[in-house]
């Protein structure tokens, strides 16, 4: 009896060790990046799909969460056909694997549908179900890129608020810069968000990107006491439009183009960002933050948030 007990204890200790080792070796950190903009049409979705492909080509497992629907969504721009969306997962009608579409380079694309707003009123067991759906994905994800709807309306903010890293895409038009500033102001003053990466799209030169960024950074520093991070720029490149027409990315279809090179640079930047501590690097924690943000901003479209 004593011998059997000892055997049992030894095998338990070995199991504990093995489990500890597995945890030590498993790199379950997930980088969660939301791309947003102050106004529509600045090239946010094109930037996102190109960044996704550039990251995938560097060996990352990438998942895209797409808040848009229709022609201008990630799904639409990549020529994919959505059958279901995250709302079906919330309603337990389909699994996350069934909802996720397969994009270029093995990128998983999850159409969010109206699920983000629905999260405001979600019951605890349903949230748990959603969180566990992400936790149990068959293929572990390294990077999640979120295409958030542009603007400062309260119903479009949760995905920006829950993000671990927030990228604001601007183009050199004055209205794009002022709208981006307005968005940063709401996220900072209404919700204490402090870190913002800026990508300047559709510029004629690196100098122009520098001027746009410096203008924004100066105003943010002076009036908000926020320091913006220059993530990089993407030149105006007609290959971008050609790739959109083909339902592809420049990184994939025109790898020698200047735009493709700039997305490879942006992907390298993402990999160099320091890792945030705590639970920030877990997909489950992101879904929980998303539900909280959705509640904090009012949830239903058109309903004012607290900002
Ligand atoms: N650097 C660039 N050079 C040339 N064309 C570009 C560039 N970036 C984006 N475009 C083109 O601009 C158009 C709009 O881009 P996109 O749909 O990505 O914008 P968006 O910000 O996501 O718009 P929305 O807010 O409506 O979702 C596309 O046809 C795209 O090919
Ligand atoms: Mg878009």
C-alpha cells in the first residue's frame, strides 16, 4: 500500500514537472493590434491586409478580426465569401473554426458581424463560451489584426479600447489629420488611452510622412500631453489599387513595389514592439476587455457613450 502511494506521488510529481516544462516552452503570447482611423477611406483595410500578409510571410500565424461588412471589408477585399460571423459563435450556432475563413498565407479571417455591439449586453455564460472558443482554437495565433470602423462614434470605439496596440492610419489630407486627432483625443481624454502608433499612408516621400507625423505629434504633445509613435509610412503607389482590383495584396502580387517594401518594414516594427506584461498578451483577456469596453461605451449603435 505504502509502495503504491509512493509510486503514485512520484508519477504525480513527474506530471507536474512535465506540465511546468510545457508551460515554460509554450509561447502563448498573442500580439493584438487594432487599426483604426479618424475618417473613412484613408487606406486602413489595405494597410491591414498587407501587414497581415507581410507578418505571415515572416512565419507568424495571423488572424484578422473584421468589423466591416460588404465590399470594403477585409472579406470583400480578399474576395472571400462569408457564410457566418462571430454572432453565430455567440449564439452557439457555429464554432469559431466554422466561422473563420481562410485567407492568403493561411491567414484566418473572422467576420465580426454585429457581435461587438452585442457584447454590451452579453450574459456571463455566453461571454465565457466566446472566450473559451478563442482559447481552444486548433491553431495557436501569434498576431491578431483588427479592422475597426473609422471615427469617434461610441459604438465604434470598443475594438480600439480593448486593443493591446493601437495603430491610427492617416493620409496627408488635412481632414484626415484633424479627424485622427479628434479620435486620439476621445480615446485619451474619455478613456485614458495613452499609446498610439501612427502610419502615414499615401505620401509622395518620406519627408512628407515626417511633416504629417510631426504636425500631429506636436499638437498631441501640446494639448493632450500624449506622445505619438511614428510606426512608418506607405507611399502612394498605383500597385495598391491594382492589387485591390485583383482581390490581392501588394506584398503578395507585387513584392518588388515600394508599397510592398513599406509593409515589410511595418511588419518588422510590429515584431520589435516590446511585449506588454500581465494578461495583455492573451486572446481570452482581449475578449473580456472587449465586452467591458462595449458596456462602457453604451453598446447599441447610436447610443451615446460616456466620453
Ligand atoms: N498607399 C496607397 N497608394 C495608392 N492607393 C492606395 C493606397 N492605400 C490605399 N489605396 C487605395 O485606396 C482605396 C481605399 O482603401 P481602403 O479600402 O483600404 O480604405 P479604408 O480606409 O479601409 O476605407 P473605409 O474606411 O471605407 O473602410 C483602395 O482602392 C486602395 O487600393
Ligand atoms: Mg476599410
